[in-house]
C-alpha cells in the first residue's frame, strides 16, 4: 500500500530554518512529480513547491528564494528546506505524489514572531 509520511515540522522563531522530509513507500516515487502544499486555518490548501521526476522545480512566489525542494530517488524521499521563516509560513505542510494523487497526513510548522 502506498504511503507518504512527513516529518520535521515543529516550532521555530521567525528567521529560523526547518527541513521537512517526506518518505514514500511503494514503487510509485520515481515516476511521480512530488509536491509540498500547506494549509493554514481558514485558508485553502496552497502549492508551496513542486519537483518533477527529472528534478525541475517550481515555487510559490511567497517562498521563492527562501525554500528549496529536493528529492532523493534512492531513498524515496522528498525534502523541503525552509529558511528565513516568517509567521505567515505557519501551516500544516503536506506532501503529495501528483501523478497518483497520494497524500501524507501532514506535519505542523509554527513560526513565532
């Protein structure tokens, strides 16, 4: 059964950094574009960053220059390095395999001012 498990969330002060990881089980990882979404209370889920199976990346304007998405196909893992965090980055962050529409349960990121 396909599964995505996020980790690395937590509480950090503004200006700090966190690295999220998403470990995938199953044989789908290498052929999928992988993405990170986030959702804050009262807001719609929004795309944060995406990386194709070939390694091409796209970012939301709000995180460009601060966040970096990467993947390790040998470890079936996608990462989100988040630097210069702002209180408005506070959200639950979700990992998804876009081709198969698999989603993880999410990990909470809280940035204090």
